[in-house]
């Protein structure tokens, strides 16, 4: 034991190489008890492969020593050698002291492999041994929840909470709250969230989110405001709290919260979008445009923001801005046939007919089944004196919508005029 103690002292003095060398050199002389101690030290020092070799030899000598098998299984688990761990753990029987632990570990391993039914059976076997074990009930609840069986998880969580409200670092009430919410039982979920004692920011956020889903904006606002007081840098909450304010008609508070959120998270495109729409609603149009441009700058593919800008620029008669925006997006690789059509209409409004024709022609191959596009394109071609092309476009339009007698009559008049 002196050499082992020497190795421990060397490790405590951060003389790692000397410690390992001392232990390894002594190993061939060590008796069984010392070898077990060396295996424990190897595990403690993260030398799992070395520990595995020592334990393998000890198990060969003492095949009935369950503690050795438990240690070996845990090493296999740590090394992601699940099959080897399963093989060892399946050797435990009801008469063994560590049978319950083996069943629970087997359930974890089978679940990791996607064998949910096998994992559940191992836990049910464990429940036969310990019917009132909160840990087993909790594990059954976790398994059912992870498999999307939310209703099934609820009674297991309830049983666990009845015997032990906190398992590990987890308040079981939080799991019950999530299970009720996932099952669409929002009122029961909110009741469970109210029972949670720990003010964990993630749990508080979920509590508010469930309340928001249940149209209990009063609860959501109160919980989220409390969350921000406790953790102003919990970025995810600002968007949702602003939306809750907006839902309650508190548009000024909503805009202020969106702005505060952007101070904490300047790369949140949804916050910029919300700040833009709220600014527009309150008459701050230029602010709205600026916020929405920021959203598009962050994500040129953010269609909702792009369409907001296009529609409002058109409403303001700023077709030059529509042209500038869409050309910039196309330059960035955001090609969309609808963008070409919007560009065509904007150029048409700006009396840049050559450019408008070019954009109509670019949009045509992918939009020739869109009746609104075909009608607009056809009329444009007529205005440009391109009658043959116009008739062809209107013919394609009528093939899709033969009931439009107005266009049919218009085409006939064109033919007569020619």
C-alpha cells in the first residue's frame, strides 16, 4: 500500500507522470485488494482503459463479485461501449443486491439505442422489485415523455412527486407541468408550474410560454416580467413578452420591450420585425422601415420582412425603393420569381418599360400558371405594342381560366383591330 499512497501523493502534487508510473510499476506486485484500489484510482484519474484491464482480471478470478461487474459496466458506459455494458448488466438476477441498479442502467442504455419497449420492460421489472420507488416512477415518466407519450408519463410523474418532490436536481412538478402542457391540458400545467419553488430562468420562461399558449396573458406577462427582473440577459423572453403586451393592446409597452430586447440581442431578426410592425402601427414609419431593413440585413431570405417593405414602399408610392431593395436581394442570391414580378411592376410605375419587360420575361417561365401574373403581363405587352406575344399570354391565361369572358372579348377585339 505504500507505493499506492506514494502515487496518490504525487498526483496531489500535480506530478501526474510520476504518479502513473509509480502505480503502473507496482501493479504486477499488488494483491487483489490493492489491485481493486488501483482500478478505483485509474477510474478517478480518467484512465478507463487501464482500469478496465485490471477489473477484467479481477472478474476472471472472482466472477460472483457484483461490485466488480457494476464498476466494469460503468466504465463501458463512460466509453460509449453500450453493448458490452448491456452484456454485463444482463447477468444480474433478482437475487443480486445490485439488480435494481442494473435494471435502471439497462433501461437507460436501451433507450439510448432507441429500444423503448425493452427499456420500459426493464423499468417495469424494477418497479416489481420496488413498487414505491420514486426514481423508477420518474424514469418511467421520462421514458414515456421522451417517446411522445405525454398522457402515459403523467401518472408516473405524479407517483414520483408523491414520494419525492425533488429527484436529483429536478423538481418533479416541472416535468408534470411540461407533460400536461404537451398533452394540451394547460390549466393543469399552470397549476403545476405554480408549485415549482426554484426560480430557474428556463422553468420561468416555459411557465410564461404555457400561459401564453393558454391565452392567459396576465400570467405570462407577470412571470416574464419577473424573469427579466431576475435575469435581464435571458434574451429569448423579450420577443414573447412584447407579443404578449401586443395581444393585450399594450402597444407602447410592446414596442418599448422590443427595443429593450434589441439592446440585449442585436442579431434577433424576429425582434426587429416586431419592432418594425409596432413602430408602423404607432405612426413611426421611418423607424419601422429602419427596423425592418435591419431584419433583412440579418437574413436576406426573411420573406416576411421583405414583403412588408415591398408592400409599404408601394403604399407610399416609393417604387424606386422597391427597385433598390429587390435588386440588392437578387445581387445577394435571393432570386424569386415573385421578386421579378414585383420589379416589373415597379419599373412599369417608374416608366422604365425596357427594364419592366426584362423582368416580366424573367418571371414568366416559373409564373406562367399564375393567372394574376399572366393577366398583368398580357396587358403590359399590349401597352408595349407586342400584340402577338400578348395574344399568346392571354391564350395561356384562358386555358387556365376559360370563364373569364372579359379577357376573351378583349383578345377578340385585339385580333379584329389587327
